[in-house]
C-alpha cells in the first residue's frame, strides 16, 4: 500500500487563534505536507472552519491528480470499549462519529463541545466520564471522576507514556476537546467525499484518501532535534512526522497499519517506534531543496537566501554539556531562568539601608546593631527608625527599600547623617529586575557567547542542551592543483582555496574536515564524495562547478537528479553546483579564490548556519561614504573587495576574481544592490567587515 501525498495535522479543540501565529508556542492548527517527496513548509491555520476547507482542498487536489493521500490527525479516532454502545446502542465507531457530528456543527468557537460532553455524560447513571470544563462553568465535573463508568484508557494509550485521556476536556496537553471537534470535522469530510475516504483502522485503506490517527509524541526527541530555532513546536511536530511517514518503506508502512482495533482505534506507529524514529532521524534533505524557481531571469541573492532558509533544516544531533565548555556551541533548547536574577533584593553599593524614601534636608538616623554582607544569610528586619550597615551584594533586610551611599554619610555617635532627598529604591537591585524566574533567557539557535555563559550561570543553569558541531568536509578539485609548498610543475598552481575554506569554516564554528585535492577524474571524485558522505554532514568543493568538459563536480552531481546549477544575478558570478549526494548536501563553489570566498561568506555561511541549527546570522553592515567611483549596471548584486580608510570605503584596484592579493588587501566587502548605481566619492555604500562575516 503506497501513498504519493502525506499531510499531518496538529488539531486544536479550542477557539480561534490570532490571524498570524505568535512567535511560540502556539496551540492552534498546523498542517504540513510532503507530496512526491517534496516537503511544503508547515502552514498555520487559525481556526477549525478554515482547516476543514484546507483539508477539503487537499483532498480534492489529490483526487483530481489521481494520487493517494495519507492524512494523519493527532487525536483519538475512537473511545474506550463500550462507550459507543452506551451512546448509540451499537459498538460501531462510525455510529459514534455520526452522533458527535450531529451534536457539534462546524464552528470557529467551541463552547458547544462542553455541552456535547455533558450530554454524553447524561447517558450514564451518576457522573459520566467527561471532566474538566475549561470555561470553569462546571458543565462537566471539574475533577477527574473517582470511578469511570467506562474504561479510562483505550488499549493503545495503556501502552504509551504521557498520553492524555479522551475524557479530559481541558488543561494543558489535554486531548478530549480535540477529539470531539476533530471527529465532527472528519465525519463531515467523510460525508462530503463519500466513498473516497477510508478511516484507519476501522476500514481497509482501499479508498484514495486515508485518515489515520497519529501521535507526534512517539518521536518527541527526534522532533526536538530537528526543530528549527524559530519554529513553533506544533509546526515542527507535523513537519517532522510528515517527513518521517513519507519515508517509510512500503513494508514498514504495511506493518504499522496492520492492526485490529475495530472499536477503539489505534495510534499509528505504536509498537513500531524504532522504525518510525529511524525514519524521523534520517538526515536527508528533500532532493529538490536546491531547485531555484523556473524562469528566464536569474535568481537574485535574496531569493536564493530565502530559499535556503525555508528548505534547509538542522542536520546535527543534540547533546548535553557543562556550561563552562559550551561557548561557541549552538543552543539546542531555550534556556529558562531556574531562579530570578538577582535572586534576592540586594545592595548595589556599600552604605546604609533605610526603610524607604526621605524628603529634602539633612537626616540623622540611629544605626542598628550588626551589618549585612554579601554571602551572609538574610538579615533580620531593621528596627523601626534605624539604618543598617550593608555591603555591596548583601541581601537587604525585610522592610529596607533604599541604601544611602557610604560616601554620602557622616558617622558619629552610632548615628548616620546625610542629605536628602532619598528616592524609594535608591542603590538597590530588586529581585528579578534582570530576569524573572521561568522567563526565557536565551533562545534555541543562539550561538553561545562567553557572556551567555555568565547569564546562564547566574540563573541557575549548569548543563546546557547544545548541538554537535556541523561536520564540513572541504575538497579542492582540478588537475592543475598541488599542495601548498610542493614544487609546481608546468601548468600547475598551488591549492589556495582549501586552506582558506578550512580556516573560514573553523571560524564559523564548524568542524572542518580536510579532504585534500582530487584531480579531474570522475571515478576518483565519485569515491571521494562517497567517503565524505560517510564522514561529514556537508561537503564543500571548489572548482569544476560550471558546465564545461572538465567540470566534474557538476557532471557527477547531475547523476543524482538532486542537483541545481545556480547561475545567480551575482558578481563574482561563476555558477555554483548544489546537490545532495547520499543524503549529504554538497556546495560546489567556483574555483577562483575570490569567487569561492564570496560565495562561501554570502551563500554558504547562512546555509551552514541553518544546517547546524543556528539562527540565521545577519552580517554586520555599515552605510558609509565611498572613496571610489563606479558605474554599476542593473540586474546583479556585486560584492567588491573593500576596506575602510579614514571613514571611507576603498575598493581593490582590480575586480578580477583570480587576484588573490586583493583578498588579503581587503578588510571586508562592499555590497552593491541589484539595481544600477552611479557611485562617486561620498556616495553611501553598504560595507560588510570580514569580522562580521567570519563569525
Ligand atoms: P574552475 O572553477 O575549475 O573552472 O576553476 C576556475 C579557476 O580557478 C581556474 O583558473 C582554476 O585553476 C582556479 N582554481 C580552481 N581551484 C583552485 C584552488 N583550489 N586554488 C586556486 N585556484 C583554483
Ligand atoms: Mg577546474
């Protein structure tokens, strides 16, 4: 049994969400699809009415194309044994579906679902099974029933950890409301596409459309490892699950669907977790991930960057490591404050704590016994009308709200005298004023700086979940190349790109692996690609990327049907060959060193960041006056080797991309826009210092 199209849906039982998703988390509806091996980014859908229409459109499109569509939904399709009979008089789950749909019409809002549950509860003597009214109206009991009139769990759930019961209608993570609203929706779709939809495991999946119950928590660690830094969890769940299910071999899929659960239904993949997890762990990027939009016009740099951003996802695994070793690593999980910072209200200076604000004029206050110092336990309250000696960092005694600076006080006769006014909170660091307990301190995807370690330590963190470094193999290609330092024969040159690229990758925080030089020979190159696919996550080659006779990198990649030759509207502008070799992305850079470096910094750098799980870094840029003249043509982006002298941007005398000396001469690049530009001294241009591009 095979399907060409897959969709996974994260359903919602509640009311409509905002028109656009909040950054995260969002508990509304997400839908992700993989059609013919090509993944679509997850779609956010704010409410159920819109979702029903989106599903109907997916179904119609598959039927029109004559293709089979597998749709997974994350709510139970059936109830524990006996419930259907209690409500409908039959043990047939579809009788229950029809009953639910009849009682719960399509609606964006859904208080009705609680009334429907209450109506079902009324079928039972005493308390019914449904509980937890999220609106707090007590329409159904607020507390879990002491005794359920039917089983609390289906067989499937009794074999899982952390599942919620279909009877629980509210509370974080609950699924009861989702099941009611979801089943009503699916029943309407079944009627609308009568005979075209089969529901698993209640019917043989012979119809072109299959509805299947799924539960993303079965692959929770795999989802966490592949979640993009700025991606809501629900979106990642459906994306990774759609991808995983679409990759299952036909016999694996067959085995997972081979279940008898005629009344309660089952969770797809339950009992086959290793196979499902393995499919979710595969690092393969979509074959078409480098395909540029078709058309006459060359793609712009911005179009290419947007495409890399949406099509590439992290390839790296996650691991825990002690905070002190984690600088430079990509954070794999948000860091939330385990305690507030400051952890207690304390003195910002050495001085005297008083109860609060004081008006203008000279004040004289008696000193209390003792003192409060940093590291000492919380002091006793200050006696009324007194001041207490405190040192910087000391926890303030209860009741104290200001500290007078030591230098501002005169001490005599166990009294301090000082000039007012003193505002409330003077020289005090309030508990939690830096960050509150439970707040997100640092977000996943961040490359940890030394300062981040201080921040994480101060809020109680010790072990951090980070990502493995991205392993990037570097290979130079060309019969003319010799190792640096070797004597060069006639027609030969030293390999300049490899040392440059290896060093660049290390500075970008990746693990660079030296794959040496490969001559212009198809078979050797093939074997080298195979070895790299074993050892590395990504391969970067230079040379041989165009479409000429000796351009073997692009010729070889063409065999994989997963290759794209990028001729961008870009200068230095030789084509790039991008492809997937045995699940490993390859960036085939042009051979000219200047072109190779520009393509690395402008295109490969953000792409590698994405593959490493890091948030896409925007290069540091300054608008500065030019110290040169140039008539720039329209229709391509240009990056010139540049440097800053006396506040103005100079460019290297030659724009020829083989001029390696210009790379060393430069401290950065000038980034000239796609449009035409008439540059004279003083014209403002965009300058990108290498410092911001190499990190
Ligand atoms: P290709 O992209 O293979 O056509 O090479 C373009 C130009 O870059 C040729 O002049 C090559 O000799 C030169 N080239 C290729 N690879 C390197 C390298 N690793 N170091 C220096 N020059 C190179
Ligand atoms: Mg060559």
